[in-house]
C-alpha cells in the first residue's frame, strides 16, 4: 500500500492536518498487516501429510531447496506409469511426458491438468517460474521455456519430491 493508493482511497487531495495524517498512517499500517497475514497464510498451506518424509525431502519441499543433480534414481526410470507427489500422493506427471534433458533432474514436457500452481521466483537473482503441488502446496521444481515438445515447456523436478507408480502393463 503506497501513498498514491491511500490518496485514491481518501479522495481528492485535502489540506493535511493531524487527524488526516493519523488516518492515512492507519490505512498504511492496516494494509501492510493484511499483506503480512496473506504471506503467513500462504506459507501455512504447506503441511506434512506423509509422516515418513526424510529431512532432505522436507528441505526441498518446505524450504525450496534443490537436490544434487544426477542424484535421483528417477533420472533412469523409463517404465510406463505416473509420478505422484511424495507428500500428498497427487498425480502430477504421466511417464509419456518424461524426457532426458541432460540436466540431472527428472524432466517432463507437461504436467497433468491442474497438478501444479506456479509463482515467479527471484531467489537466485534471475526470474524463474517455480511450481508447487496444487493439492498440498509443497515445492517441486521450476518450469522453463526450452523444452523439446511443441509447448516448449521443461518441468525440472526434484526426484525426491516424486513417487513413481508403474502401470500394470509395464
Ligand atoms: Zn502434494
């Protein structure tokens, strides 16, 4: 909440006096508290659902950390099936969208509809699109616009956030 917006709420400019000044400050305080509350609420959406998550999994999912590249056995997973959220079990990717990106992390061209929500992330000083489980809110990875398929998407997912369930036919 900036002064210009307060001025819009307050109507046309009036001569500032002590009462109006206090009123304006109260507006600023009220809206900044509201913003803090929203941030707090957004973080609180992440909850441990799977009690057997390891410390490393929790660090990635709840603190937006990243696993070491080439460390996930899922990099070599080629069977048919689906990849689920390791925290809540939400179905996220079909094996048909998996490809070898050479980056060292399990990579996918597309997620299943409604599987994720995204947010813009500047944590390493560049603009990236972070994505997290739409059901439980935990961090999974980042999506880039350099994928090999027609939609040009590359979902770069931490293997530790995924559970692979093979289909019966594979
Ligand atoms: Zn989840």
